[in-house]
C-alpha cells in the first residue's frame, strides 16, 4: 500500500534529523543537547516577559504540540493513519473536567487519569479497527471524530458531561505560594509535562519495542516473519498515541477552563493532521511547529481578509507544502543533507 | 561557549520583550478622547460562517456612526475576530481583545458555546460581555455574572409562547416536535413544555431531534407524521426549517405548524421552501422582515436600506442577520450615548442596565428595549404572526413569556 | 409496518444522494488510489456555477452541459496546476493539499455567493410518485440518473481503452508507463471525470438540501461510507453502499430506543466498520493481494 511506502520515505528523515538536532552519537549529541537546553532556557524565560494572553497562546501551542506528538507516534513511527484524534483529545478533556468538577480531584492527578482513559479507549478502538487497511482505517477514525461530539451530548450522560452546555472549570493557582500568575504557572506546568512526554517518546522509539513498531511500518510481512506480534504492537501504539493526545486534551481543558462538544469536532482532528504534516511526519520536535501552525496561521489568515480567511489559510497551507512537501522536518533534512554533502 | 551564547540569547529575549511592554496608565481602558475600542467575536470561518454577516453588519453600522461624527465626539474603533465557532479559539480571541487590544468592552460575541467559554474570564476581568448574540436563557443572571448581558428574546420565552398558545387554542391537539439537538433546540423545547404546563407530558406525543450534520430531515418528518401528531413545532435553523416546510407539503401532511423565529425570513427560508407550502404557518417575531412587502415600506426600513446600500453594499438584503446586526449595533450606540463622558467599564455596564423603553425602528411595533440592574434581558417581547402565502401578518398582543 | 416501509423508502431517497457522491469518489479512487477530501466542495462549487449560469438567464438544459464541461476542465486544471508539482510527495502531504483545496473552495463560494440557502430547480418536478409523496419525481429522477451514470462508468472502465489505461495507471504506474500509457494524463483525466460526475451529483442534491456553501460538508462523509462499504474499486458497489447507508441510518434512527435518534449516524458508521472487519475490501470490491 502506498501509505507505507511514503512513510518509509519519511523514516530516513528521522535519523538524519536526529543528527542535525542532536540525538545521534558523539559530537553531534553534545551539540544537540546544548541546542535543546538552549531552547528550553528560552522557553522558561518567555512567560515572564510576554503578555498574559501570549503566554496563554504559547501554552495552547504546547498543548496542541503534545496532541500532534501523539498522532506522530502513530503515523510517523507505526505507519497508521488517524483522522479521529480529536476524539481522544475530547476523552482526555472530559475525563479531566468531570474528575475536577464532580469529584474534586486535583488537576495534577487528572492528567494520568485522562491519559489512561484515552489509552484504554484507543486500545479498544484499535482492536477491531487495526484489522482494516489504511484507507478503511481512515474512514473508521473519521467516523470516530464525527461521532464523538454526539456521544458527549447524549442525554443519558448529561449528568456528567453537562450535555450541550459543557462544563466550566476553575483555573488552578500556582502551588507552594510561588509568585506566578495562573497563566505563567500553567505554561510552566505544560512545558514540564510536554518535555517529559517528549523524552519518554524518544525513549520508547529507541527501545526494542520502538524498533518493533518501526519494523511494522517499514515492512509488516517481514516484521511478522521475525516474530513480531503485529496486532498487539499496532494496538499498543494506537493506545500510546491516544494516551499522549488524551493528556493534551486534559491540559487544554485546564488551560481553557471549559469543555463542550463543539470544542472537539472534526475540524480539530483535521487541524492535528495538518499540524503533523507541516511539522514533519516522523520528527517529534516538528509537532511543536505544527502546534504553532494550527494556532497562529488562522489568525494571520484572518488578518489578511475576514471574508476570505478560509481561502487565505488554504493558500498559505499550499505554499508551505510546495516549499516543504515533507513538512518543516523534511526541509531541515534536505538542508542538512546539502551541507553534509558540501563538506565532503 | 555554547552555554554562554544560550544564556545571552535567553537574556536578549527577556530584554527585548520588556522593552516592548507598553507602560500605560489609563482611567478608562480602551477609551481616549477621540475613540472607544469595542471588541467582537464572530465565526467568519468554519461551519457556522453564515452568522459572520452579523459581525460585518455591526462593523458597517459603526462605520456609518463614525462617518456621521461618532458618539459624543468619539469614533468607534471596532475590532472583530474570528473564532470559527470553536470555544477554545473564542477564549484566545477574548483574551487578545482584553489584554492586547485593550478594548473597553466585548460586544455581541456570537454563539452559546463560545460565550459560555469566555463568561468566567470576562467577569473575573470585569470587562463587559455585552449583548451576546445567543438566545440562551442563562445570560440574564446579573447576580452571578454582573458583566454579562443578553440581547435577543431568549429561546425559552419563545417556546413558552407557543406552549401557551397551544394550551389555550388547541387543547386537544397532539403535538410533534422536531428540534435541533443542541443548546438552542433544547432550550426552546423546555420553554414549550413550560408553556404547555401540566399537559406537556400528555400532549407532546413525539419529540424527534436532528443533528446539524444530517443532510436532510426527511426521515424525522416521516416519523412525526407517522406518530399521528396534528400539531408540528419546528425548532430548526433556516436551512432545515426550509426542508421541513417543503417535506411536510410533499407528504400532503396538514398539521398546525409552529415555526421558531430564527427561521421566519421570507427571503431566506419561505421563498426557497415555496411560499405556497408555508401557508398558515404560525410563528413569532420581534424584528421586522426586510423582505416583507408591508414592513419594507416603513421609514425604518428605508433607512436600513440606505445604510445597506452605502455601508454594506456586498451584504445580502434577504439575509435576516443584517437586520439583526443593525438593531444590535443601535442598542450599543444608545448605551454609549447614555454613558456620556464616563466611558469606564462600570459605567457602560450601568447604562446598559438602564435602558428605558428604547425603541429601534426595525423592531416590531410595540416592542421596546428595557433593562434594569436586576433585568439583564433587553428584549423580552414577541408577537404572534401567521403566514398567508405571501407575507406574515402579526396578530394579538405583544407578549412576554410571563404575561401571555 | 407502514412506518417501516416509509422509512425504507425515505432512506432509499437519501441513499440516492450518497450514491451519486460515492460514484465520484470511486472515480477519483480509480484514478489516484486515494480519497479526495475536497471532492464535495468541488461538487458544491460546480453547482454554484450552474446556479449562476441560470441566474444569468441560461435555461436548465443548457446550463447542465456547460457546467459539466466546466467542471471537467476545472478538475483537469486542479490536477495539472495544484497536484502535479507535488506528485512525488508523501500521501499525507496530498491529504493536506486536499484540505487546503477544501477550505479555499468553501471560503470562496461563501464570499462570492454568501451563505443564505438558495433553491435549485429540478428538471423532474416535485410531484409525488410513490407512497403518498415519500418519493417525489425529483428523487425518482435522481435514482434513475445515478443508475445511468453507473452503467456509463461500468462501460467506460470495462470496454474503453482509456478506462483500462486509467485502471492500469492507478494500480501500477511504473508498469503502465512501460506499456506506453501516459500516466500523468490519465490521472488528469480521472480528476476531470470525477469532477464532472461530482457536478452532476451536486445538481441532483441541491434541489433536495438547498444550495449553500456547506451543503456537501457531511454528505461527503456519507458518500465515503457508501463507497467504502460497497468497495472502492466497484462503481456498482458504491451505489449499492450508498443506498444501504441511507436505509440503515433511517432504520437506526427510528427503531433503536433512547439513543437511536441522537446517534443514527454513529450507529450506521459502526455497522459499516463491522462489515469491513469481516469483509475488508467492501461488499463488491476486489481483494487486492499484496506482493512481498
């Protein structure tokens, strides 16, 4: 199937990009760590100098980035396709909201709960769905995205979900009497969670399990011949991917202070997909770039023309795709390749 | 070395942002001697973009006010952002308006989900969330949300009026309801049940929801006809309402048909559905209809027409949203006039809650805008009307949910 | 029982809508082996062109062929101008381009023709044909047109050289090139034909749901469901799938208590996924064997 071939093409990317950004060995690794630390330092300073709403926007960029990272684990490393990740995002958000508002659970503990709930949902959904060929899996996940808002407002669950009205959440203050505004604290909290999840994802991918997952992407038949349990690993990957997106959903609920069925429509699932491709399929740091794209580019488009904002957005998207057909990650990869060749 | 570069970079980011941070000291945020900043949030993109017309009409009306010299010598600087009908985006845009653009107020943000999402924020920041463009009942809650105010008659009031009318005039009817499965549909349905009172359970024999994602509502209408109902209450937005009207006629079904007033536009609903199919439909109104032959001749509509030609020439005059935005913007201007020199947020809110028998030409005769510190529902009255195959005829008294 | 028959009939009428879109989807799948998410918006845009032509005074039967021809040209143009430069990019990149096309067409239509609903004329009339108005003349006519398009497509793929070339080019571009097929042009032709079929579908659907920029938004999903259920490689399967989706959805909404009316679409989709788990290539699709 062509989907697999194309993703294989992207897979090369990862290795070279890692070298460029510092996941390789020896010299490039230390350089990479410095770059990472440097970016992290800037990220920590930012909330103390930016306006409150900019801090909020950056927090949302990271939240979307985490969700896209979840999708990237699935698509970039396992070759599966999902148009339904808004559903796992919604499950995470509602789990957090219901735990906080109906059970008085602290927001910190809602994150693992939201992740686990999304993991279970993803695992259960993956069991039958992953028997499908990619194009049918696309339809099945598409259906999931369309169905989720309708489940959320279902009358029998109204007591918990607030039905069509949704749930309003209180924003948490910074702990230990730290002199931080709510926005600054949530930004740093999200940054910490996001960075932790990023490191975890890298470790998973570099592990034995991760290699099995990628082997399935590259050649499912050979992978099976080597004794990899295809359906188990595929379903697990789906679950892990949903876990990440679910945690992002919970963070979004806490940051936005509100959940409602209208927040988690197909539009969101499509935005995740666009963000992943723009950032670069199979390149985890690209997820953050994707998150920035889906948050900021609609604002830019709107600034150009109110009446035609959709068209402007589409044209910006097309232009980026023409410049970087494999996303920003692909572009970096090409550039790195070019310089490497010149040096020789 | 790399680490030092890194520290320097971080410091540079900090310094540049500090330098950029404006140092401002204002008594009334968003107001200068020459202008007042008014923010707005509308869905210009996405599935609800049809409503974006409201935000554009408001902008056009403010342009007219500015061309005529502004309000008390101040021009209106209208900043409208797109939220694509997505609550998280609405929060982002509201914060941008309040914290970055530093608007005095946010006026007519549209949609129940978006307004629910920003309500707590607006109230904690004490920024007026004024005349929200949604008919949910919850906006009239001055005790808990003193910075949030509705504008249009709420959906429950409208439902109650139909319920009372049915209970009084058709007490033996069997009622079938088709409603949009969201906050608006459920609110109106609740009003209908309240209006029917104790009889609601026995009189409503079928309630069928539809999702906005369905292509047609044929199946629902077939089901309602099959239930044996002889009264049909349609709680639907224009496109689906037009489908209902046509399908009912195609089936040769002749129930007493009540149609909610978001879908009464002759130009945008009745004509596409076929005026002959809409004969004898009952509804309510609070705005006059730009496409109604009689209303069209009134001086208020002549004025509206001149406004549309000059300030919003791309606007579709068949679209009732243009009349809606026009009337809402007039209410806003009235509040600013009343507030006079003191355009502090608190005073704007105070004057918004102090509208006394304010008349807007495009409102149905006899309906006036009234608010008080304990009444945050500016328009509360509606009048029944019936379609005669060509135009609406209003009849009976002007009613509110309580006094019919 | 009467209610059951009525719901089946009304489901068949809706099914014709889905089937017509499903045909366009099968067409594009045959040409490029992906789904085109902008297919619905292309059909919507074509329908607006037809509407505009009629507003300018053109009679329906003149506007119809002109629109179909313009849509064909438009489809070819999109392939040549938009898709050609990125033909070697990954599938997901193509998907994102489809999404970009989607938002551009939707937003442009809203800008040019605004969002109020517009009635669209039907050549068949609206007189009731069957079952007390359950099936109107237009709906009967729509079913007939869908079946005619189906036969034409079948003949095209089965008996014309171009049709065979197109299938070959989509199934195996490299080998097709070796036997002398101009793969680039068969792809463009596929886009053009899918766009033309979509324009006919749009003109059949608009009289039922009214013309407005968002009219195809969800119909496309139903069309996908129908096409996938029937088998993406089979025009007949797609049409059958479209009708089944229409009927199943109506019955789920009518007979499943409590959650039925609210969840009729998800229920229909769950059923489709269940069918696909059992029969992965769809009802009438051919099983593709993977080469190792």
